[in-house]
């Protein structure tokens, strides 16, 4: 599947505004998906994940559905730091879980 098909579709989506734009956007995406089904059905799953900004199926997806701020608050509480201090520390170790593990390990 040529990438220009995806790029052109996303251009059309970004240009679609106004009344009934949701319906029009669904039609545009449907046409692209149907084109892929007809011409390169083996690429449909990858296109779907790309369009939904996911890397795996819902049943495999490792997203916990927890907001970033909740993770920051929980991490700060775990290592007895304030939110501001935790955010500063997180700049060096960007993964909140790894940061907590580092402080818990001593």
C-alpha cells in the first residue's frame, strides 16, 4: 500500500470541518480501508493500528488507562517526595516506575 494513500486521506480528514464533519470523516476513512481491503488485505491490521495510534490489539494493549498525573502523584507518594520534586527527578529518569524503583532500592 503506498503511503501517499494514507497521507492524502489524513489531509482530507484535516480539511473536513463543519456540519456533519464526523460522518464525512468516517466516509473518508471507510474509503481508504476498503481500498486496502481490495488491494492489500494483509496490511489492514497495521493500517488500523496506525489510524488509531495503537501498536497492538485491544486485548494485547499494555495501556492501563491511568492518566499521567495519577502516575506522578502515586510515584511521588511512594518515595515521599513532593510533586514538583518528583517531576524534576523524572526529567533524568523519564520512566516513573524506574524512578520509584531506583529510590526504593536505595
